[in-house]
C-alpha cells in the first residue's frame, strides 16, 4: 500500500485543555474529511486508504485485550501485540504493527466506587459513556488520534488518558461493542464470543481455584449474581454479530463436566460484505464429518465436524461446528485441508498459526481453530476493503 | 540494585517444542505454563507487590460479597459485590497470564527508564 506523503496523522488538538478527554467539534471533523478527499483527487496516488481505519468489534466477557482471541487475531497480521511503551503500565490497550486493540472498559463513566454507590455492575450500560465511545471510535476511523481514558482494573479508578493513533485495524473489545446503534454502524465486522454457562463455570474454576480467597461456592455465586445483568444487557448483542463463536460442552463424552473437551460452533451470517463464510465440502448443504478413520488415527474422544445452513435470530447463517480435540499436528493439517473459504495465503497457514500459540488455552480444539480462522477472515476483509478504496480514487483520476 | 538486562525481550517466542515441526503431539489445552517457557523469568518487585495486592483484594472482596449477599441475595449491592470479585479475579488472572505465559512484565518499560526506583528492583525468590 502506498504510504502517502500527505500524512493524515495531524494530531487534532482543540485549544481547551485535555480534561474533556478528547472530545471535539463535529464541524471540524467534516472539514478535515473534505480536505483529505480534495487533496487526493489532485494526486495520482491513492491516499484515502490510509485515512480510514477498519474497525472490528469483539464482544467477550473475559477481560480486555489480553485474551487469547486477541493475541491470535493480532498475530495473524504479524508481530506480537504489546501494551503501549512508556505509558501507564496498567493500560489495557494492545498495539502491534497493523492493529490496535482497545478495551471498552476504558469508557466506563463510573469507576469502582461510583458503581458501588449507584448499585450498578460493569455490565450495566449506565456505567458506560457511549457518547464518548462513539465519538472516539468515529474519530479514529477517520484518521484522527484521540486521547482515550484508561480504566485501571487494579485500582478500579479512571487514570489519565493515553494517546491512540489511528491504526490500520482497530479492534474494540469488551462487554458492549454492539450495544449502541451508532457504534454498531461504525463496525466493519463484529464477533460475539458466546460461552455456555457450564463451560464458563469450568473455565472460571480453572482460573480461580488456585486463589486463596475463592471456593467453588464463591465462583458459582459470582457467576449467578452477574447472570441477570449479563442476560439483559450483553447477551442480546448476539443478534447483531456477523460471526458468533459459541462454546458448549462436548457431546462426545457423556456427562463430561470438566470442560476440557469442547463443542464449538462458528455461526456466520450470510450476506455480510467482504465476508464469505467458511464451509465444508459443499456450500449450503448439510454435512456431518468424522475425519478419524483409515487415513487418520485419532485418540479418544476423536473429532467430529458438522456444517449446515440455519437461521439465527431471523438471519440466514451457516454453521460450522467442531466437537472434540486435536491430538497431533497431522490431525490439524488434515482438517485444514478439507475446509474451504478459510482465506489462507498458503497451505497449512491455519496450522502454523495454531502452533505459534500452542500453549494458549484452546489450541487443541475448536476455540483456537475458529478464532484463528476468523483472524484470517478479518485479514481478508481488511485487504478487500483497502483494495476497494484504492480502486475508487484511481477511477476518479482516470475520469 | 536494579538490573534491567536480565529480563527476557518482548518478542513472543515460538513454543520450543514445535521447532522444527514434526509429528509431535500438541499440548493439552490448559492454563498451566508450558515447560521451559518461563524458567528464566525474573520479575520486578513492583509487579510482585501488585500480584500480592490483587490476591489480598480477592480475599477481601469475596468476604465482603458473602456478607452483603447474606443480608439480601437479590439486592443490587449483592450483584455489584460479586461483580467486583469477578473484576479483581480477572485482573489477577490477566497479570498471571502476562508474567508467566507472555513474559511481559507490565513494569518493563517504566523500569528500563527508571531502574533506580524501589519498584524496579528485581524480585529474588
């Protein structure tokens, strides 16, 4: 992609001090936008591709910017994602060469004390400033750096803001990326990570049982107490997502409640721009596939794939499902070679990406596999969007 | 006396078991750190203090939540109390993940610039 010499990275700094946390006048945004387009028409290089950031939304309840999904996603684009250097060590932001991951907890309007006083959980929309979220995401999308607040999860306070420069790909991760309609409009692609209650319980046990303060009861009580707010505010976002990764207990082992073997469903909306759902063998048909047999030996409980069209909250979707675990490298490659529309650039890319993060949870089951595949689909989406943008100004100059 | 040179660099290293690739088996998914990845990791005192602080906070907040919910399980205060427990538990888990799996000490950059501060002394186990 041509690096435009007319850099669009002028820091938009309104004259009042930064206490307003990066809010700016609507007029000035429009003006900025106009300048860019006019300049581009006079030049013969396409520079508008640099201006617009591709924005991805990820709804997940598992903390921010440090989740394995984010790491897999950013690694697909190359490079490791790291917290901003030299800034607040408790920053939730992750930055790599191509991507910046923002944690939506940073848009809490109430800190921990404030929420306690008002009696609202972090899941409640009242604890979040959607206006600020919308304005800042919009600004970044248009190529304007912003001063984004930081929510410190250790102290529970709102720390001084950090500067976020527009990256090529912005990922907003948190509890409410699709809650506000205006923010939804800004998203080029959205994902919802839907963990079933049994699996959530099993994972939280693994996460917390080693802690002195926790017991099985406290972990269960914590999940139950948050459930009503979760179901009311977070869960409904599923219907807006372009892709849902649903994690359920396995059906291969009767009465398995350890959550080690998982059944993972990748629910992909049909008709989404720049996104062609992954399929098995024949698009739009119903397939049930057990790869283990003569060509491939699997150990217990094996692997089972299903693919079928379906409807989900009134939308046409395609569902690819994997139940079981990978035990060996060759199983992974064998499965990869039978999947279609996975947007890899070379044979074995999915396997390679999975191996890169082999010690992360989910590396041997559908969670890691589908997260990696979604990462590749996002890369493909990004390349399509930038290709379309470069084509348009070139057409204009030819005319 | 602080020394920032002993920390491992930021670059994520591929899992030692998989270079070169062969038909070796994949590790079981789990939260335990992989063998051989974290052994030389030294962390700063400031980070260790933070870990301890979070551990104490978890205990404290769980006790608080049990007490508040003992009075009325369906109240807003009860929900908020358990939500705080969740928040702090997640913060602790994230810190653990950073240190043990990713070898990214959150104080790394701060300590490279300010090696003389108390927080930046290497924590000797």
